[in-house]
C-alpha cells in the first residue's frame, strides 16, 4: 500500500487526503503546523463560482469545481453534507456605466458558455429574495447566478479530516514539516518539527501560501505572488441577507445564523500590514456594508465586529492553479491555487486519481507543475 503524506490541512489538502483515504489504496498522513482549516481557508470569502474565471480552461475547471461541491454534499453521510454548503446564488450590480457594460459582457459570456446567469430587476430581488438590500433604483438591473453558493470552508475541512480519519488516515497537527528526504531523487520521508520521521512513498504539497517554502525543501522553485484580503465578520440580529451579494461598495454574505461576512477588493488594495490601518479599513468595510443594507443600519451600528482577518491568497505567479506530479522529483505532487474553496473538492478527487492510477484528468492538464522550472 502506498504511504502518502499530505502537507497542509486546508480545504485543498483535506480534500486530497479524504479522497486518498477513502480509496482504501493508500496509508495516509495529514500534517499541518497549525489546526485544520486555520490557514487561508478560514480567511476566505468562500464563494463557490466560475463567474470571473478566464481563460476558458480555467472557467471549465471552476465550473466543475462548483458542481463537485453538490456532488460531495450528496455523497457525504447523514447531515454532514448539508451543513457546509449554502446554495442560493449570487447577486451583482453596478452603478456606473462602464462597470455595467463590463458586467453585461461577463453575463453574456457566461450564458454563451452555458453557465446559469441572467438578469432581474432590483424590485423583483427586493420582493422575492432580499428585502433588506438597497439598490440605486427599483429598475436597477441585477445579475443573478442562481447556482452559485457559499461554503463554510472550515466546517468542510473538519468534516473531511474526520472522515479521512475514519478511513484510517493519521493526523499530525501543530507540527511543521521541516524536511523532505529525497534519497536518490525520489521522495522518501518527512521530518517533522517535533522530531518524528514519517517514511513515505509520496508527498502532496498543499501548504497554501507557504507552498513555495515547502517546495524549496526539495530545491524546487514554485513562484507565488501572494496577495492579501481583509474580511470583516459581524454579529448581527436575525438574518439580514440570505445569499451572496456583490455590490459596488461591499460584498456580503451570510456566515451562519446571526453573522455576516464583508469583503471588498477595493479595500484589499489599501491593505497595509500594520494593525491600525487594518482596523481603519475594517471600519470602512462596516460603513460600506451599511450602504448595502441601510434598513439595518441601527442593527449594523450595534453589530459586534466579531473578527477582522487578513487572508493570504495562495496565488501561483501566473494566477492559475498548479496541480499534479513534479516529474523530476518522483513521489512529489503539488496542489496550490487561488479559488481553492471552489476548487478544493474537485482537485482532491482528481489529484488522488493521478497519484493512485497515474491518470491526469483533462480538466487539470492545462495547469501542470512543469510550467515552473526547477531552480537547481
Ligand atoms: C480574502 C480572500 C478571499 C477569497 N475568496 C475566495 C472565494 O470567494 N472563493 C474561492 O474559491 N476562493 C477564495 N479565496 C481563496 C481560497 O480561500 C484559497 O485558495 C484556499 O483557502 C486555499 O486553501 P489551501 O488549503 O490551499 O490553503 P490553506 O487553507 O492556507 O491551508 C494550507 C495549510 O498548510 C499548512 N502549512 C503551511 N506550511 C506548512 C508546513 N511547513 N508544515 C505543515 N503544515 C504547513 C498551514 O498551516 C495551512 O493550514 C479567497 C482568499 C482570500 C485571502
């Protein structure tokens, strides 16, 4: 039986480990220097979608990633599947003409690619879906992608880790991988921070924004251009919104009962590393959220800022996923990507198949590791 260690228990690593363990064909270890799901996976807007994904290959991968979430939900036992996936779709609108034209082009492209996307009037949205959301006018055109969803990604990770454990996977949490032994060029063992040595036949690098450092343990150059994002989690009265909302001012979504998550790319661009700037930007996000849900302004004013977190997107240099075997280091695999919440379960299934059966699915073949050269 193949002995395989997965480095990183974020949504990507947990998904790979779950599929490997479930296959019954591998002895699996899941190693994380912290707790499962505590990396970028817990600092993500977690919108499962293929909305702004180009080129076409990348769109198709994300579309399949979104579908995989529903497949996984139906596959998981009992209530486990229903608790982390939150369908309901996504609403998006623009206030200036140029942005509206861009959104129209995107909806048109998505429709021509067979993706569920269309238009509604703001008045319809207020009547049928979201009574609390403020639009510029009742006639504002609102793009609606009904099949998109948000994911409680830390919950999914913990579910997958638990299921992997039940299938016999072993876990090592709170200990970093410090060395990867590669005897005659082939991966042979991991050395962990606390001194343990795990003899293995294969290793999956799913270390998210730190995947470049893990790759460097083998002399491999994996160029990342990580970017930061700010997420504001509010404790609010009731359920002010029921689904994903992308407005020109702020993006919002529910985050479980009595919670709303707020994010916006324009705020990310201003993000500085010092805490004071971060708090100021958090207040800016709160103000923006109030503009989108003014009816709830008093409640939002009282809303407790439950959490203000900076997440680091694990972004390969060219912005596209990096998935699969690294040919010059037998036994070494990578699974590093932005959009990891959308893609995690799909990459998990496809990479497990590649590791166990040597089959590279057409969906991941455009995103191979060999586009980044080895440093030495
Ligand atoms: C602000 C923001 C918004 C986002 N919005 C979306 C979105 O709407 N939709 C979407 O699909 N994606 C989104 N993403 C991207 C998505 O969140 C990530 O792609 C995904 O969470 C990456 O998961 P991962 O498992 O690869 O990494 P992580 O969750 O970071 O997991 C990596 C794990 O590796 C561990 N690790 C690192 N080094 C070592 C080591 N040496 N030894 C042992 N363990 C190690 C870490 O502790 C960590 O737990 C967003 C990201 C950000 C920051």
